[in-house]
C-alpha cells in the first residue's frame, strides 16, 4: 500500500517565510490575534483604486459634486471592505487534531478545527501548508469547522507540521489577509515496509526468531487456525484440512498462539533503514495473521502481545528508533 | 489561489450583475443613442439564457466580430471614439458585450469593478435626485454581485443565498456612508477643469442666445425647465419690476438681432441710482453661455459688488469669464430706480439707430409720418404703444410666419406675435423715427415658491423688451408687450395667453394640487442643488468658517480632513474589529461581574475550575466575605446546573427569574476590601 | 436518600480503612449500573473491597480466581446430560450471582476473558441456544495486576471499554495502616457486617441516580471534554460515545452520593480519572496517563 504512491524525487517543501510573525500555540490552541494578521490589496484592489482615481479626476474636471459623492462612497466601501476582510480572519481559534500515523511515503493528513467565537459568520477561509494545496471552508457564527491539510511523508519518525497559512479575501476580493499559525502538531511516520515477499521468520526456527510459550501444553485442544509458513507439520490437522479449504493447524489451550520474536539481528538488509523496513513488514504480516509477536531492537524490546495497541507500539518503536 | 479564480459562480452572481446593469442602462436610456441600451438588453437576455439553460458561451469567432461591430457603430453614431458621449457609449457597448464572456470568478470581479466606474459616469449627464437614488441601487446590486463572486469556492458547503449577500452589501454601503460624508464635506475642492472638456459635453443646455429672431424666444417659452432661482434678502419686488437683464441686442440684420461685437470698445454707460437696493442671491442653472442674469439694474459701485469672475459690458450686461457650465450661485444688488447713460456718445448713438436700408417700407413710412408731425421722442414712443394697444394685436405663442418684410408683415398684416415680435418691431419703429433704441433679452417675472420663499424663473419666463434713450432720462425701459398683454407683465405668462396656447403644464394656472406638489418638490430640488450639487470650494470654506468660527486656509482643509478621517477610521475599526465574544446569557454576565470583582482583589478563577470549588477557594482566601462568596457560588451553580423549577414546587424553591435577580443583587452588594 | 448512601459508605469504611474515595467511586459505579475494574498490586485489599460492598448492599457474592487454565464454562456454567431425565441440564456457573469478583482477570486466556465480558454487556448467558438471564442487579468487579507481568493477558482496549470505571487502591496512609495492623485485618469483620439495604432499595437508588438532573450547561462541559480528548494530540484515540454516556451516568451517581439533585462540573471532574483513565491511550511513553488526564481537565473550560 505504501509503494502505490509515486513521489517526485525532488519534492521539497519551500521554507516558510520567517519574517512574518506566526501565531503560536497556547494551551494547544492557536489564536489568530491582531499581531499575526497581515493585509495587502489584491490586484483587484489595485484596479479598484485606479478606477477610483479616475472617477476623482473626472469629478474634479467636470465639477461633478455628485461624482465626488459617489467616488467617496466607493472609496468608503473599499476601506470598510478592508476592515471586513481583516475581521473575517481575525480571532479564529485553531486546534490541531491528532494526525493518524501513516507509513513513510503516504500522505499524512493533519486536521485543524477552527472555531469562531464571534457572532458573525466567516466565509471563504483558506488554509494551507506553505506551498501546499489549500482547503476552503466557511465557519458559522459561534461555530466551528475543520480543515484537512495533507503533507507527503518522506521518512520515518516524527513529521512536524509546517506553519499553516490562513488567508481570506472575502467579502469583496479587494484585500488579501493572511496569517501564519505555528503548531506543534506532529504526525508519526511509520517506516516504509519492505516488499511483501519478505516472508515472516518461522516461529519454530532458531536464531532468527524464537518461540516463547507461556505454558508448553498440548493437552487441551482449543481450536483451529489457518496454516502459516513455518508451522510444524505435526500440528496440521489433516483430517480437518481435507474438509475445509486450505491447511488448518491445531491449537491447544495454554499455547494461545505461537509467539514470534521479531529480532533486529535476524534481518538481512545492508543498512539500518532496510533492516527497519523489513521488521516493519514483519510486524504487518504478524498482525495480519493475528500472531502473538514481540519485537527485539538493539536498545529496546517489546514483550510479545497482540492487538491494535501492541501493533502501534511496535511500529512506533520502529519509527523513532 | 489562481485556480480559485477560475471557478464558476452561482446563479445569484449573474442575477445581481444583470439587475444592476439593467438599472444603469435604464438611466443611460435618455442620454445615449437608443441602440446602446438596446444592445445591452439583447446581450443581457442572451447571457441570462446561457445561465438558465446551460447554453454554450459564444466562441471567440463570434465575439470578436461583435466587438468590432460595436466599435464601428459607436464611431458611426458619434463620429468619433473620443469625446464624452462617444467614450461613454463605447464603454457601455464593451460592458454589454463582455457579459457574454463573464463566466469565472475573476471575470465577474473585473466586470463589477468596470460597472462601478460605468455607473458613476451617468453623472456626466444628469445629477437629479432620483438618478442619485437609482445609482445607489445599482451600486448596491454590484456590491452584492461582488460579494457573491468572492464567495465562490470549491468546498463551500453552504449554498450561497442572495439574502446573505444583500445583507452584507447593505451593511458595507451603510458603513461606507460616514466616510463618504466626511470626504464629501472636507475633501479640498479644486475648481475644475483640469484639462479641456470635450465639445459635446454641454449639449442640451438651454437658455438665451446671443441673437434673437422671431420665434427664438417662444421656442424657449415652451420649456418648463428652470433657468434660475432667486432668493431675496428683502421683500420681493412687484412682478412688473422683475426684469432680469440678459443679452442686449443692438445690431439689426433682416429679422435677426445680435449683440455688439466684442471688438468694439465702448465706455461703460454711467449710472445714477435712487432709492432702496434690492439684494438677492441667484442660483443659475448651467446654460453654456457667459451671461449672468441680473435684476435691472445691477449696482457697480463699488465694482466688487459684481459676482466673482464677472465683468460688466458697456450696456450693463453682466457676463462671466467662463461659460456657465455648472450650477453657480452669486449675489446681486439692484436699484429699481436708476438713470442709465445720461449722455449718449456718437458711436453709441449710431449703433442705437442702425438699420438695414431699404427694408420694411411701410414701417419706415409710419415712422416718417410721426417725425413729420414734429412729435417729440416721448410722443413717438407713446404713439407706438397706443398703436399696439388700440389695434387688434394679439399676444400668442403660435404666431404665423412672417414674409420678406417681417416688420411690415407683422405690424400691418398678421398682428399676432410673441414678445420678440413686439420688442423687435418697436425698436425698429423707434430707430426709423430717429429715437435711439435697443432690445434687451432676459427673463421677466418669476414664480414664488412658498415652500422655500424664493422665486423660480423658468425658460418659459424668457422675455424681450426695449430700451430707448431719451435726453435727461438716459436709457428708459419700454415694454411694448405690456401694451398688448398687460397681464403678462403684471402676473406672468400664463394669464396673458389663451388656454389654447400650448404652455408647459407647470406654467399653467389650472391643477392647483399638482402645482403645489410641484412647488414642494422644487423646494427639495433647490436644496439639493444648493447643498449637494452646488457644494464647491466657496461653500466648503464658508461652512468650515461657520463651524470653526475662524477663517480656514484652503490648504488647512487637507489637515482637517486627515484628522477627522483618522478619528472616524479609528472609531469604525474599533467597532468592527474588536474581539467581541458574545455573552447573551444574563446569568453568565452577572457571574462574570462577580469574577471581575474577585480578580480586582487578586483572586482569579481558572477556566477549568468548577464554580463551587472556586467559591471554596475564594472563601478561603477572603475569609471576611466567605459567606457571601459561597452563597453566590452556590446560587450561580444551582441556576446554571439545577433543574428549572416547575410551578408546582414554587413555594419551596425560588424560580429562575427571582434567582437571577437575587444573584444580581448579591453581586452588586458585594464589596471586597 | 443521602442517609442511605451515607450509611453504606460509613459501614464500608469500617472495614476498609482510609479508602473512602475508592469506596464512593465503587458505589457510584454500581449505582450507575456499571462494572468496576480494580487495578493494583496483590494484597492491597481489592478482594476485601468487593466483598464488603456486596455485603453492605445485601447482595449475593461470588468470587472466581482467574487462571490460565480457566475455561469459559467454568465461569458461565455448563449443560450436562442427565441420565434420569434424558435431558441436558444446565448447571449455572459462578456468574449467576449479584456481585461477581473476577480476581486477576488478566491471568485468564482471552477466550475466557471475552466470554465474561460478553456476559457483562448483555447480562445473560447463552449456551446451546438457550438463554439464561442473570439475577439483577449484576455487577462485576474485576481485579487486575498491573500489566507487564510475564504470563498475563492484558485486557485489550476494546474490552476495557466495558468497564465503567477503573480505580486503583494504592497504599493506605500511615494512620489507616496502623489501625489495620492493630486489628486482625478486615476479613474477620466482614462476617459481622450487616446489609444496609435490600435489593429493592438498591434498585430504587439506581433509578434515582438516573433521574439526577443534567443541565444543558453541564452537557456543554461534558462535550467539551469529549471534544478535547478527540482533538488533543496527547491521546491515541479519543473518548467513545459510550465513554461519554458513562461519564454522564457516573457523574449523576456521584452527585447523588453528594446529596444533590443535579450534576455540577465538579462531579464530572471527580469521576473523570476513573472513567476515562483506562479508555484513553496515551501517545507518549514518557509521561503517565494521569498527567494527561489532568491536562485534559485543565484545558476544558467549565
């Protein structure tokens, strides 16, 4: 699943413009305050002011009193719209939702919840990572809405969200207001799993992995499970397998499941990343087959267990190793 | 961002645009060639159908020739692509055609901005009140369109509703109004023009011309357009004294009378004045001529009693240096009793006796008989007036055409004419009899508007009369029309004409209700003209002077403007931009007051802290007030979280309203030390 | 009603010294019709607490020691062929009781664990297509040794969600410990203690607890907490809707124990660590879960 996405090899995020002050998180909430908002006319704004100058000159030239009045009304409109544009972005409260961990190469999706605590609605708010795709939302008065921003992950470990650029040109597109929000949001990037062909170490074999049984009893038949590569032929229930499709292995009470040790030293890659990659693939496979597995890394080892939590724990350990 | 600009707007956007442009083009209907608004109607309908039925937009091969054809048609209609009318027409046509390629957000925004510009251009043609209102509607629609277009975005889940857009557009315009007013009043007014104004700019302004021939004034009399308005500071003189002096015509040439050439340099006629002055202010409608209408006879002693930029001609006609192209206001001071030109120079005398030879033999013969009878000049004048009075002369707006000998034809044949017929034939007679005479054109009378206590003088009040020079008396006004139709001079043109004459509706005596309504409307209009349209540098300075009680230099206006605008902007910004987190709940409001009081003495509630917990902590810190604090906390907590009491249990529990009142009281009473 | 609950707490306090908070939490859990998980080291008085509660409330009590060889049938019961009647006869297991103490639940295999947890959810046992209803009230108190002990099967998070509360007992304070040492331990006194209420009273207490008023303002606060737990980057997964419901019910019970007819935010704050602690999985390995819950409480405005 990870390799289905083709990344341009030269992909790089442009560095954020540091001369703009960014709003930072207080109590995990970012408030777009007065100090963080910047405003400039758009090119429509410039065109508008040009037209106003034209109208003013015309009014002077033809001594059109009402021409003055209308020119000034439009000038007032432009000025007021500047305030409204500013107001459309100001005082928004941004909270980052936790980003779900992804595998390296996949798209990390950061979700921002933007709350509007004022009693006027906000329209056409853009949010984007610098240089990235933007998301547009409206936010109702006293309401909130969420923006989804994506970032392509490259390598394992913590991926920090770059500063987010919020902007708007509502209501009349004459002004562009923007602000940067600095967040400490991070997304955990699991290592890129190697190719699926790298098979799981055998539960019975020595060296590469070892079997650990809590109680080595064969006494109490508990049920069947599907055959996995490396299961002892003695355990295959041939009778049952002939009735069902595929091989079935007998399981006994007290054994629970076969216990795998996924050992860093058993991997064959030429460098660290390849080895981690292989371990990741093994964790995926083991989890898919619902095996009980443990992880043994140079500085850390995780006791064998099953379940989503354990799965994420193992992948986290691999990601930040 | 750029991809956002390519988005297709919703249906409301195009509706807003079409409606507002519809208003604008309707206004232009009276001022541009008919085919311009017509072409807009066609393109607007086309664009509407495109939006409604999802028709394809016309391709470039269709649009390009259309644009070209539009340009050519303007060129053919107006003879040029420049000049006021032609350039506005070109802009109109281009906007109408651009409708067909207005599809994306960017197109709409550019279109709206151009339409703002175009809409204001109507003011080049008219500045009436109702036009102003219509413009405001158009600007409102355009603003709504701009908001609608700006709202388009890929993921806008809320359907754009026209109500939101209309509300916001109204709000923006309302909030822009104070800025507009301040700028309007305080923006330093530079008297224009900065550069030359196209020749065609003042077409359609009507007024007295520099020459007169039979029919020229009665043409003018068909118009009920206001020529000028006059406010008197003292009592208004009687109607028969209200002669408003315009061009003085000396030179006769066939049926045509013209002014003396500017090249002739004659001394200004002397003036002796008697009696009271009459002071008044005139608001003159633009007529694209130099003359300033003045009540007979303007005082020139000292010379600065004349309006600014005005000079006086030798025959006491007041003219401005520039043609009157905007509504102007000036003061006048007239003496109703005067003696003009006690001596007549040779040159003047020859000018005042000039006649083309060998014309109108019958008239000359009549004049000769009076001369041969040894009559004095005064007797000759009287003889002429008696002739007008006693013979069946008729005063009418529809005189018959005159033949090759116009004065003969009129005096001896048709005997039906308007003021210019009487004035010109009278002067002709006088000159033929050797009495120096000249024609004065101008306006006579005026209608009192009781709503504003001023006189309205219309084009239909245009008049022509004669002046004859008499030894010892100077130039004396003789109005031959008064001999024919005395009521014309006594009470106005409408009484002097029979009903069959086609006088403009508003100058007639019937329909008193309509007339009253009209007079009220005219009072409004006059105020509009005085204070809005006529607001210029002079008025600006006068207003500031009266507000600040001191003279203001023109350059200081800029400073005042800056100061006022800054204060205004700060005020508006404060109102709009402060962070108002609304608390509508009165209970919470009261509790916040309580928290404020506590925080003054250094006890602050954490946001996560429960009300009761905080109450306990605060009570510990302020043992003196512990009971009050705990009661308030418990009361607030129970209002906020307890079940609202039903009527059944009213006896043993206070209801929420009473609880709130109690809470407010307790908090109010709480004084922390 | 306050008198009754006070009496219960007072009686339990006599046996389990210095653990009033835990007793109240356990009682609140029971009044909210939830199951309780006690997590602590052996010998801290878990069993005593469970036993005392059952005794004071006048409930039938059964204890099952979970081991790795315990089968589902050992807990639920089994159908045995009766030769006399030529029929299968159902022999109910220890689960057919009011209070079931599942001691060291993490020692049993996942299969047995899940069998018990299903019963907890449904309050009935289904064996061989026959359904047997459990007596009411039914209340499971499971104890668990803190994990990372070899040879245990830690309850997966999906199962943990079935417990309304998780509490820890911790070491007693010095005064209580001295008192404990002076006596012969609570177990002897257990026999002397009499029931404070009967079944009916207990059920009416449970009903009353559900009727404790929850205002809109309080729901705002509750939702704030749920919202924050889902947004915060401190947790792997936010609180589920079931957890939210549990929070509300526990807070209601807690308010009732305090003798109030409505819930206030302080009630929620009191029970939150117990209700949310085992459902929120902290993201980082560096700081403990309780710190994160404290943070959560701080971040949400009342």
